[in-house]
C-alpha cells in the first residue's frame, strides 16, 4: 500500500501521467408507472416499483493532477473488456512516454488479459508502455473506495 501512496505523491508530469482506474457494475432499471407531476400544494409522486432492464459495467479512469477522466460503459466486465479499456487509455495518452496505471487487485487486471485480447506485438506494446500498480484487498484508505 505504501508504494501506491508514494505514486500518488509524484508531481505532475505530462510525459509520465498517473492514471487511476476502477470499474463498477450497475443495475439498469426503468419506471413502471408515470410519475405524477407536482402541483401547487402537492408534491410530485413517484412509485417505487421498477422494471429490471439488465446490468452494465462502468469503467472509469482519471488523472487527478491533470483534471482528466474517461468513462466507458460495457455490457459486462471481462478480461477482454478491461484490456480494451486499457487500450483506450493508451490512445488518450499517445504522447506519454510511460503511463502509471493505479487500479484495484482483480483477477481480470493482468498482463495476460492483454495477450488474450490482442496479438502479441500489440499486447507487449500495451504492457511495456505503462507501469501497473495495484492496491491490496486488505489495505483500504478509510473513506476511499469503500463499498
């Protein structure tokens, strides 16, 4: 965990951006009844009943020191989806010499996922163009990343 905290202390350098990434599954719902609009003296009324419309996964990456963020929504959360998101980050930081990617410690966040998704040359390019740092499951900063 101390290594990750040391990474966060680095000064801003556009050639070596520090990018944090995470993902979160979300349930998609729709209302089943039309809400009643507010009228003078009466509040708006919404029914709590909803229709389940499946799930999606939200990938987000941010570079706090530059004020940048990227969001991509996928139908699921697989190794291939993660690898494609890492590729999107590479494209966004095309001018960087090396990207430091800070993420949680999931079984989908591996260099092997890059090789499963892309041809070996492209996977190696993606792997060598960044440093990977992961937080451990047991070390959480109170108030950050808690679910």
